[in-house]
C-alpha cells in the first residue's frame, strides 16, 4: 500500500449554495469509482473540512457518471456576500479535496488512473 492523492484517480468540481457548497468527485475509471464507494464516505469528507466549520456532510452517488456529489453545509461561513473567507463561493473546495490521501496498492492504482488514449 502507498499513499496517493485523491487527485490521481479522480477530478473534482465545486461551487456554492448559499452558506453551503457542493463538491463533485468524478472517478477517472469505473474501477476507481467502485474503490471510492468504500474509501470516500461522507464522514471522511466531513473530517477533511472540519477545520472550516463544515456541518454534517451528505453524499449522493451518481453511478452512471462514476461520480459522487458531497453537500457541505455551513462550510462557506455565510456565503458569497457575507463570508470573509478567500473562497466565499466554494470554487477551491474541490481542488482542496483532491489533496486527500488514500491508501492504494500499486496494482490497484494502475486500474484507477486515467487510461491513455492512442491518437
């Protein structure tokens, strides 16, 4: 097992919803999505953003897209017009989550990384 960034097997998009935010995590491969079902529960994302005052995180699975949507209530401390945070609209939260470290074997990592396409 080795520690790898979530960003090695997925990409993310995020944005604001008032005082909360949504973070979408999209696996590069179907195998990576299946791994993340177990490795990335809502509680783990909640712990990752705890220092920002995030409330209880809710995860929605989007299996046809190999993706998850995480709803992070209260993480923006009032939202775009009220928050004093640098990222009051939640645009950087997805990038931040991609730094989360996961334990993955070398064999599995090769299956979870994006596949190169021949041109």
